[in-house]
């Protein structure tokens, strides 16, 4: 021992979470078992496209689905992840990898984030059970009437069903045409 005190760094797990899937939750649970504190960082404006869920809905679903974990915090951020991670004092960025092709993009992102902030990225391989589960596929299956119970936490299922119900109630009813 060199006499220095070693403290484990806290982790930051960033994403769009539109919505949180069981694959995301698995990564959060595994990170929470390794690090003393895990900050789930929800990006305000996802780059892909307009989110289906509002920022508050996305955050609330994560809070509800991680109730059983005591070392999780959920916050939103805008701008560069590197800046936000540095401001929070995070020691490491956690990213899940679902398939080998994810690695290509995530590798350069990790190097850029380290170059910008000095913070390294730890990759968590997805549980094979969830390697095909993504937020966009879940939304597509759901919008076409498919069952999404095996892919999202209970809390997300409730919010999605409520959203569908409220969309249905505001849809114009079909006009009857005289035959
Ligand atoms: O769940 P997603 O959509 O794959 O998450 C992507 C996210 C939010 C992690 C990524 O888009 C991000 O870090 N956005 C913040 C902007 C940023 O820092 N861009 C430069 C990355 S090198």
C-alpha cells in the first residue's frame, strides 16, 4: 500500500431513455452494484429525433423503475456530456453495448469524452436477453399494437398505456357517411 486513500469513483450513465427499457435497467443495476453512486443522466434534447416522452416523463419512469436501488440519482442535462460529467464530479461514464457494431461509434465517443473531460468510459455488455431491445423498437412495436411487457419495466408500461389511452380519447371519432 502506498498510504493513499482509495475511494471508488461515482458513475454517470447517460442516455435519451425514450423510454427506459429492461436493457437499460439491467445496466443501471449492474453499475449500481459496482459503484457507490450512479447518476442516470437524461439528455434534454436527444439528437435522433423528437422524443415521444417529455423530459419529466422520461425522468419519472427511471425514478419509478429504480426505486429498489438506493444509490441512484436521476438528473437531466443539456449540452456536452463531458462538461456535465465533469461538473458532477463523476469518475467514470458507463455505456451499455448491445451488439458488436455498437462498439465502433461508442469507441470514438468514449475517446472524445476522455479527451474533453479526462473521464474514461466503462462499457457494460448487454445481457443477451436484451441485446435486441432498443427504445425505438419498443416504440414501434407498441405503436403497432404489439406486446411490450417483456421489454420495459412495469412503470414504463403504465405510462405508455396511459399515453395510448389519452391519445385515443383525443382522436377525432370516425364520421358516419350515409350509404
Ligand atoms: O440513449 P442514447 O440516445 O444512445 O444516448 C446518447 C447520449 C445522450 C449519450 C449522447 O447523445 C450524448 O452524450 N449527448 C450529449 C452531447 C455530447 O456530449 N455529444 C458529444 C459526444 S462525443
